[in-house]
């Protein structure tokens, strides 16, 4: 089988343990919730599944435990068409995300990384040929940063397009930021990143209508080094910034949310799938906002991700 081209994801694989609640508990408080549901998740695995369901050729580099959660993840990845030959077994348990979801579809998440913490530069080096022959490399930040930095370096040296969703926000360094095309962040992550890079009191970026602020934020992110930037805006869609062009708003279709778990991964997965297929960044973002919007109308992360036929013409 020819492994050249397509999307290679370096990232996490978790089991999602989900409980729905009427409201989140306060400090020292106990609330009752629904029965626990167990579903495949993790930002890396989610992104890989989201891309594969849109017809992308995708492989995941990750680590899972030799337990039931690991079996669940491998099965979900295979069912979605994701290549799993770079998913290795580890002596630590599979990572777990503990998720509470409220009636408005919002969620709170605590992650126990488990085997994800073992993903290393050695794993990346062992897969260096696969990275260097991909069309797009994308990484999630629920695995150790040295592995992410090494993967980006291998890809950049080979001329492979690199996309990173900087969630959670971390200091990747100027070399990595300069390789990203695009950097993907939500509004909160963008604010955190810019505040760390440009410390001081709020300025003009804190004023103006939301659409103006979003465009300004995306443009400011380019000053940090990435080749392009995408800021996701939840139900408002996203804004795309590329060098030598004005940032462009990409609106999302209105939907009634059920569960926002994995919406950012649905967006990123759809984006990289379209980029790997040759789409422009703005066209890829148009598909991505539709994929993310559809995902929030269904419960869970991977089970909610769209297939190409559900999104209509691209």
C-alpha cells in the first residue's frame, strides 16, 4: 500500500467518560448526573476520525494502553478508515477524559493523559519517513511537546504543510510557530497567546464589534510568526488570516446545540482533510465550519462527526 500523501496526525487518543448534568457543581458540592457513557475521543484521534470521515487518507501516531479503552479506540479508528499501524501499545493505561455536559450543550473536561504521556521524539523519529511523505502533518497538544516539536521539524524540512490546533495553549517556540500554515486557535486561546507575547494593558484589540475584533486578533496572530491563522468563533464561525490579504469571516450555519464536545476537533479535522485534498485555506474553512456546526447537534465527539455526503457540495 502506498503511504505517500494524505494526513498524518501526531496526537492523543482517549476514552471519553461523559455524564450529563443540569448544572456543574460548585466547590465542595455534589450534583447528580446521568448514567456514564463511554466513547472514543482524544484530540488526536478525534481529528483523525473527522478527517477520515470526509474522505481523507489519514494515519494516527499515538499510544494507548493494553486495556478495554485501548481496544475501543483502535476499533473506532479502523471503522472510520484511519490507519493505526503507528498507534502503539504502552504499559500505562489508555488516556481518559472526564466530561460533564450541561443542558445547553456546553462541556467541562478533565483529562488523565495515561499512555499519551509516553509519546516521544523516538516515536516521531521511527515514523519520520511517513511524516516526510505526508501532504499535511497535524498535531494535538495532549501529548508531550518535544514530540510535537520534533514532528514539526521533520515535516518542515521535508516541505510538508503543518497545521496545529494550539489547544491547550503551550509555548511551542518561534521555530514551530513559523512553520504553521495555519495555526488554529479559538478566541480564548488567541487572547492567551497574544497576551503572553505582547504583555501589557488591553489596547485597541479589546474594543470594537465582535467581527472587527476577530479580524484584528487573527491579523495580530500572524505577527507571531505563523504563515496563516484561523480563529474559531463558536456559533459565529471562524476568521481566516493569510499574509498579504485582509482577514475573512466565515460564518457558520445556525444550529440547535446538543453537545459541543469535539466541535473544535471536527473543525480541525475537516480543515486538514480539505487542505490535503488541494483546497484553498478559505474553502477548507468553509467546509470546517459546517462540519463543526453539524457535530454540536449530536452527542459525543467521534460519533458526532460528519461524513462528506452530509455536508453537501464543497
